[in-house]
C-alpha cells in the first residue's frame, strides 16, 4: 500500500495549489449561503416559535417540499429546525457541484491530459493520484465544516445548541465525502472525463428526484436516496447519527473500491468498455456540426430525458398548491403574491414562476457545457487535425456555439412542456395555453443570453470562463431565496433571472426582452471574434 502511494503528498500539494482559486470561490459561496440563511431566518422569526411554525406549514406544501425537502413533523418549530428543513437538500446539491468535477479533474482529467503519464514516469505510485485527490477532499471538507460550525455558532439561531451545530456541520462534511467518492469511482470506471462527469451528475439528479417523489408521497422510502439519508438525520430534532454513519460507511466503501480499481487497471484505461465504433467513419461525419452531434449526442439525450422527468415530477405536485397556500398568510415570503385571497390559478402561476428559474438554469448548464468544450477540446489536442484542414476557426467556433444554443433551447422546451402539461392533468382548472406562451417568451431569451455570455467568455477570456458559474449560481440563489430572506424586490436584476421574475403571472417586460435579445447577439459575435484571435495553447 505504501509503495502504491509513494509521493502522494507531492501530488496533494500540487493539487491544492492548482485548485486553490476554484475551491476558495466555492467556499465563499457556501459559507455565505449558510451564514446569510441562518441570519435571515433568525431575523425573520425573532418573534418566537409561532412564526417558524407558520412558515413550516408553508414549506410542507407539496411544491415547497419538492424543492427543499420534507419538513420534520414536530409539535413546536423553531428557527433551527426550519433552517435545517430549508437548507439541507440545497446545500448538498451545491457542495456536490463543487467536489464532483474537482475529484474527476484531479484523477481522470490528469490522465486524459497526459499529465499523470509524465508524473508516473517518475517515482510515483499507481494509486498516488487518487490518494492525493481523496486527501484534498478531506482537507477541503474539514475546512468547510469548521467554517460552517463557526458561522452557525456566531448566528446562534433560536432552538440551536453546540451539538446541533456540530452535527449539521459534520453532516455536510460527510455529504461532501459521499458525492466526492461517487465521482472518484466513476473516474476509475470510465476512460474519459466526459463520461465520468455525465454519470456523476446522473447519480446526483437521480438522488434528487427519488428524494423529491418520496418526500411528497412516501417519506419512509426517502432512505432510497443518498440525499434522503441526510434529511433523515433530522438536525436539531432527533439528531440521528445513524443516518450519517450510513453515509460515511458508503463513502469509505466507494473510495476503497475506486482505489482498488486504480491499483489494478492500466493508465488511461477504464473498467466500463466503450464501443469501438466503425472501422471507417461515415461520410456524413465530415462536417463539424455532424461530428459534434456524434460526440455530444449522449450528453444531449441525457439532458433531454432528465428535463422531461424533472418537469413531469414537478408538474405533478401543482394540484395541491393553491388550496394549501391560500390558508397560509406567509406564502408571500416565497411567492411574492400580494393578495392573501388571490385565486388558486395565480398561486399556481407563482409556483411556475419559481420553477422557471430552475429550468432555465438546467438548460443553460446543458448549453454552456457544449460551448465550453471548444477550448477544452483545443487544449486536449482533439481539434489539432481539424484546424489543419479546410474548416476555418469561425466555422469551428460557430458550430460549437450554435450546438450549445440549440441544446439549451431544446432542454428548456422539453422541461417546460413536461411541467406545463403534467401540471394541467392534476389541476382541477387547467391553465390556458397563453401561460405556456409566456413561459417560453421569457425563458428562451434568458437561456440564449446566458449561454451567449458563456460563449463570449470562451472567446475573449477562456481562463475566466469558470466565473460564469459563479454569476449564474449567484443569480439563481438570490432569485429563489429573495422573498424568504426579505431581500429587495430588484435584488436579482443583475442576471436574467431577475428580469423574468414575474413570469408567467405577467408578461415579460418588453425592455428586458430587448436587452436579452440584443445582448445575446452582441455576446455571440464577441465570442466568435475572440476565438479567431486566440492561440491554440490558451
């Protein structure tokens, strides 16, 4: 074992230095979410447990339970219980989006780029890379947990204590280890980062959807979802350490399995065999768009299926939204509806508006992933042969960018159609089609403008392209939690999420519509022009 891990410390130091900025940005985001969430809820419910109980009723509504998770059933609610009910699922997803690509990049990514081959030519063990990645995961997670604990202790929410804060922080650390270990395993099972990332995100999505369905209908089955294990810990109530023990045990088993595979496989190989394909490529693959379709069709199909499933599940919970929320005067905290006695249809539309931001984010993620592959494929040398042939740099960049835009629009369309028509099947008074038109009229320009921003970053400043995720994530978080945390009405207007906040209750503002369309065109052109001037080594 020691022989296989020789010089793992050297790789660990190199990884920590290389990933410092990336991890620091994520740590700042996560700590801000924890501290602001705890502080805003404590300020909102300073009047006592009754306010917390009212908002807990609202969060138990099907639509809110689908978004944030099931609230624990207790006689008396306090700020700490409500905080855990709102934040656990959301924080686990954010953390997974941090550690999963990090673990894949530190292992399979280094192999794919050829870096690990050069390193392994020296006195470096076969499992040193995965050991270094695992140690980095432990260090980053421990720092995150300590900062969580310090933040929660400083806020001192009503109903909390040191043990509850410690257990919540420990639970989030174990969640990091669990999803990081899942990514490590897929990095060993597959032979490329693309497949490893896709499978990791599929597991995360499946865990969320299983939790979503079981939290609404069969809470005893929430144990089937890894995310559900942390819900079952019931922080600040039962403080069930056995649920955390299960997650920790699975994390250790997954990491051990990944290490065992790394010890026995060849460098650059994977356990999951890929199809060899045809000996001679088909003639239609001679064009860049056809080649992109051939290489990205699996990712595209996965996003489409995921959008349809997610839209169907979210639409299925709309039936009970209006009747439950009409009895709760605090629903305005989330939905920003002015009249307590508003019609059931208005409340359903408000929920659709809240869901719209999530579907836009999903579509943008799908499209930007394709657009960002342009520089990644350049850096890995995949486009060297193509650059030496007839296609111009403009043709190559436009092909990637247009495919990304189309992918985003198709994923958005699939999700919204599934959401709308599934919702209409469970509503006693189905929504008119004009509201579906409003959803599309607002969300399609928002998706295109977001993706165009990613395109501009790839073309002009590829090394800063990771900041796009910070921008989009911050906008989505502000928009979702704006009402709950009493943020100003226009707080989300620094991204398109704020510009479409009132849809479909109202039509999108024409001014913002023009801004989105014009900005998308300008950013798209800048992305093409910037890529034409880049060196291939950037």
